[in-house]
């Protein structure tokens, strides 16, 4: 199938999409794969969580109050 | 010592920690921080006071850190055995399926609202192999584009993609083991 990808390939694409916009065909392939694959859907969500985490970590580091941790103080 | 100099000096340990985590080399980190503090002390008037002192210093530090990366680009991109490990082989079977399916990590806010989560995250970033760690931090902390990273380190984009890929998979694995494993997810 044109849009068929293995979990291994899907994982690579998900991670690449952190750093560049994927071509249309790859984005289609991801959507189709996620409909049928629970593992890769969970991986996608994990990658999203990591992205949010890095963003917050960066802002604590760069703009956070003084103190040596660079992490939220809750 | 002026009050300004004293304030700048108190931030040194924090800046040094940041520089070390990016450069993975104590001597280079010391140089980058010294250059940062010198630049700050030579031009205190360029600190407008509108942002926090720390924010201003970190901004300078990022430039000095990039200078160091550029200066030591060859040593920065030596692959250790750890860097070379093919994580994909460990995660996927020969047919391309997951050996062990990824687990549910739950609602992000449950983790991102906790200080301990970020402590685990920092540890996991520190544990990345040196070259992968540098490249990952260039992307995530210095926020350089992939083209810029290739240029500064004189590496091919193929190399860069492989390193970012492996770094992110390692980070995920480390978070899974260090934070999410054993936590009931709702």
C-alpha cells in the first residue's frame, strides 16, 4: 500500500516532525497508521508530552527565578 | 566590588551548570561563563533592567556557548560507542513492529506540574551520550535550526538526524523508566 509504514518508520517520522515539516504523503501515512496502531498512537502522545516538557524546562532555565534548580518550585 | 558585580557573580554557579550541560566539557564551560561575566561587567549599561538579570546573562551565555561549540566543533562531534548504539534495533523487531508497545503516559499536566518530573528530565538529558547530548541541547536549549547546527558543527544533515533521533528515543526510554514506570495513569 502507498501509505503503509512500519512502526519503526512511523516512529522516525514522528521524531523528525519535531524538527521539520513532513511532506504531505508522510503526514497521510501517519494519520492512517495511528488509526490502526495503538502503540504508535501512544508514542505520538509521549513525543508531544516530551515537547511540552522541553518547552517548559527551557523557560524555567532561561527566565525562571534565581535558585539553582531550573525547575518549578511547586 | 559593586552591587552589580556581586549580583552577577552570584549567578555564576547556575550559568556554569547550564554551560556544562550544553558543552559536556568543564574547561570550555568555564571559558564560556568567564567570557559571559566579563561581557556583562564591561557593558553593564546594556542591561536595561527590564528583564531579569538572569535572563539577560543567559542570553549572553548562549552566544558564548555557541562560540565554544564552533571553536571545538571537531571534538564536539566524536562519536562514542554509546553514541553509536542503534536504539532502533533494541526497540523494534526485524519486521518493524515494537518489541514492547509504548505505554500510556497519562495527562501531561499530571507530570509537568511536578518539580520532581523536571529533576528526572534533567538527569535524563545529562545521561545522553556526549555528542547526542550536545546536539539535542543545541536544538532544545539554544533553539538552533537543524541547518544552523550542521553548519556550526560541520556535520552532515544525515548525521544530525540520526543523532537527534537517538537522543529523543533515549530520553523517552529514560523518562519511562525514571518517571512513568509504576505510576498509575488515569
